[in-house]
């Protein structure tokens, strides 16, 4: 149970698959356009139930409660050796081999 005033994350559907623009790719058209919003819960709610929040910008948004006190779990993705090789090539081209760290 999340309590009024808790920092939470909601999810809501903006456009269902049948409402997507006709020019979007076929695989995109088959999925809902969704939004995730963080804000302060305006009333007690259970995870998975409808809820309403006030965002940092003062908007009130409704959606389904996903979690209370969401973590910052983003990253820059998996290591990609080809990007490191490209970076090293650029470094050598710009500063020469002797300035390699």
C-alpha cells in the first residue's frame, strides 16, 4: 500500500493500438503508446490500482500505480566493443598514437 504523499510511478495508455497514426511502422502500430509519470500520490492506493499524482511541475496525472519510491535504474546499456574501437580510432586520428591513455 502506498500512502498519500509518497513519491510513486504511474503508467497510463495514451493511445491504444487501434488509435495509432497510420504512418507508424507495423510493429509499432501493434503496441500501445504508454507514458510513465512520477509524482506525489494524492490518495492512498495499492500497486496495480488506479491512482492520481501531482508531478514536480504541478500537473495532476491519473494512471495505474506501478511502484512506490521508484529507483533510478537506467544505464548507458551493455558494453559494445565496436564503439570502443571507433573511439580509439578517433583518438589516434586526432591526437596521434603517442597521446593514447
